[in-house]
C-alpha cells in the first residue's frame, strides 16, 4: 500500500456577492444611505415650501419681544420669547414637584384608610378612590375652577385667618418660606453632613451585620444630616471664602479661548471611545490571547469609533457650542461667587406672611405671601386628588400582595404595625 507523503489543500474563497459578512455590511450601508438621503430630500423640500410661503422656521422668536402678559409665573411680563418659555417651564416644574409630593402623601393615607379596621374610614377611602378615579381629570379641573370662582371677593379683612391664610375669588394666599442669602453656605454644611452620614450609616450597618442588633443605620444617617443642618444654621458664614474662589474660576473661563472646549470635547470623546474599545477587546479575548469577534462585535467597535469622530467633528466645526459652554460656565461660577459673597449675618431661610394691599379702589393680594391663582389652584387640586386615588389603590394592592404568612411572622417576632408596613 502506498501512503501519500504530501497532500494538496485547495481553499476555495467564497465570492463577494455570496459572502454573508459582505452582504450584511453592504445592506446596512445602503439602507443607511437611503434613509439619510430620503430625510435630506424631505427636509429640503419642506424648507423650500416654507420659504416660498414666507413662513419662518428659525428660533429668532426666542430673542424677540412677545408683547404678552402671563397670568402665573416668575415673570408675568416676559421681555422675550425665551423668557416666556422659561416661565412656562418653571410653572410646569412647580406644578409637577408640588403635585407629586402632596399626591404621594395623600395617596398613602387613602391606601391605608382602605385597609383600616374602622368601617367609616374604610368606606371613605373607597368612596374617594372609586369617585375620583372614574371622573376625567379635565372635568375635575373645570369643577374646582367653578367652585373657586364662587368664593367671596378679596377684601382687607379676608380670611379665614386674616394675615395668615386668605381664600377668595382671586386665589389662595398663604405664608411662604424661601431661601435667603445664606442658603448656599448652609447647603455646603449639609453636603458635608451627607458625606458624614454615609460613613455613619455604613458603620451602623456593619455593626448590625456582625452582631444582629437593631442599629437603625438609616435613622442614624438621617439624624446625622439633620444635625449638620441644624449646626449649619449658625456656622454657615465660615464658607463665605468660597465666593472669591468661584470668582477666580469665572475669570479663568472668561479668559480661555474657544479652542479650549473644542480640545476638551475632542479629547473626552476619543478617550471614551478608546477606553471602551480596549475594554471590549479585552473582554472578548480568551485566556490564551486569541481574539474572536463576530460581525456584531465589529459593528459595535466601528460604531464607537465613528461616534467619537462625529463628536470631534461637531466640536471643531460648531464653534458656537464651545462659546456657549464657556459663557455658561462663566455665568454659573459668577452667580455662585455672588451667592457666596454675602454678609456673615445672612440667614439660610426666611419667611413672609401674606398681605392684602389696596392701591386704588380694589384690594388685592400683595407679593409677600405664597399665592396660587384660581387657575393654578384648580389644576393643582385636580392633579393631586386625581393622582392620589390611583396611588392609594396601588398602596392597597401592594400591601395585600404580601403573603399573609409574612405578616403573621412579623407579628410573632414582636414587630409593630408601623414596622410591618
């Protein structure tokens, strides 16, 4: 028998038009080009049609006078469209934050009321949920607005508690607490307290894990923050030295050229891309050092590189972004410098009672109190009451979803009802 000593290995390469990898990449590139071309064509046609009809699509309205008066907000007579939009956004934030806070509290109370052993409390909670949840929010807002407009007219003796709480067809006015000049120095003390509270909580948690004793780490952490906040009411002026520091930073940003943020953005983009690619390759490398990448892996690497280059291109070509970054940073640190450069006797918080003034024949609310107009109050009550019904039902369902055996076990070890909840 004759055994061949050599063998000829012939490898047949797959043609490009049949290669799965080539076809996949070619299809994706062609599809991307088609989509971008279509979007560019549609945008060009829309721009031509708008220009032919003399319809402006720029953002110049942000800098133009709007000549309107807003009924609610931090600036009821905005000078520009941007100021009007900012006032609207602040109103939205005020409504959202206040609505979430009060709706959560009221919803938890309603949910617990529906689980109460008291028949009257349980029925009141059920009526609240079943009634408000099934009435559209807009209908409730209109109803509350109608009720508020039927209230008595505002007068110098308007109550129910004159000088403290005023309710009339002009709205609702109450005392307000606001941040004063020393708030930012006090906030620094609170932030230091938050860092200290983190270590205190870790220490108490470690003791609890080692000994099994109830050390209440969360309460200790909150107590630490509260203690620093209380002490900060008296020692906050010591951080007034931060004002000149922020002022020097603002001057430094004002002296930097536009190329500085461009180099910074480019370096960050390239650094993030290179770091991610290196970690990605290291994670896909075997113990022997072999690297096996799929088509999707190569696509991720290429996308990371292209995205970083796109950021560099935008940073270099769009000089307005770098100029805006410098201007915004300078303004921010200048504001901080002004906030910290205050008298040592400045208080972190202050409060003012509502007042009623009469410049002519008709009395009206002054600016010292916290006043909700009829429209704002109607929206506020509608959002809070309507949302609290859903939150209450979620609270009730969440408590009932806990197996009964867990509640019985908690009672067996001596936990109170509040601890079980």
